C-alpha cells in the first residue's frame, strides 16, 4: 500500500496528518457520490458531461492513478481505495479487450526487450540495467517486470505470465536487488500460481505460443 495519500483530483503526496485526514474525507465524499450515481444508473461509468463533470473527472483520475500504480509509478490509489471501488463494480479501463492481433504485437515487443536484455547481460554480466544511462527503455522494462512479479505474489493481475517469468529466469533475471536470507530461494512458477494467485490471475495481454 502506498503511504502517500492525495486529494481527490491530484496525485501529489500529502505528509501532515491534518492534510491526510482532509484528503481521505474528500475522497470518501466522492466515493459516496459515485455510490449514489450507481444506484440511479446501475453502473459506475460516469459520462463526461456538464451535469456529472466533477464526479466524472474524479472517476477518470482514479483510473489514471490505477494505471500509474500498475506501471510501478508513485500513486495515491491505495489497496483500500482499490478495494472500495471494486466492491462497487468499478471498471478500471474503458478500452475494449485486447484483440488477438494486438496481443501478438505486444508479445513481439516483449520478446524484443527480452532479447535486448539477454544481449545486455552478455556484455555486462547481469540483467540489472541502471536507471541512468543509454539503455533507459530497457531499464524501464526491467523495473516493470520486477514490479509485476511483486504484485503477482500479492495476488494482483498483470501481464507477467508464467511463461514470461520462466523466460526471464532462464537468462538469470533477478527479481529483487535486496539481499536474501541464506537458504532462501524463489518458488517455482507452478508454486507461485498455486500458492498465491490460483483463480485470480487474468492477463490483459494473452500469451500466444509459437
């Protein structure tokens, strides 16, 4: 859970207790307004019109904060807030499901990054691409994979499939840069799924085997 809580219409961190309380109160008021909207309309997809301008903007912001969180960026959308919204049947994306053709394109892009990472390791001896340097896009890819792995262990949804996990581990990818206790080892891909996310994992980018 992110410790920074922001107001309803921004993603700026708030540190003082008074500001935090006021921001949470403002967020709760918007949530109550969304509940009333659902009672009246049967859904939480608030239109972008003048009548619903304020709550519509807030709903759009929650989706943006959620996307930032999934991408590993700082976000004020805590796990408790996500749970509150999902209990209302909140839809995180209004985009249409990824088509098979688009999914194949995204998979090809992922495999290209994997190839670049393998080449990086051959030169540097590891897959720990620094944030600063000429390989910024590859560094972002590495950071995202670690974030996705962490959220999978927490039972959340993302595009890091067991096949992708295995492909990364096959080239010596390290999921965390923090030291591990002696004797600790990563679970197998099957154990990760069975122990943590069985029945919960639905990849937004389906994997198509060759």
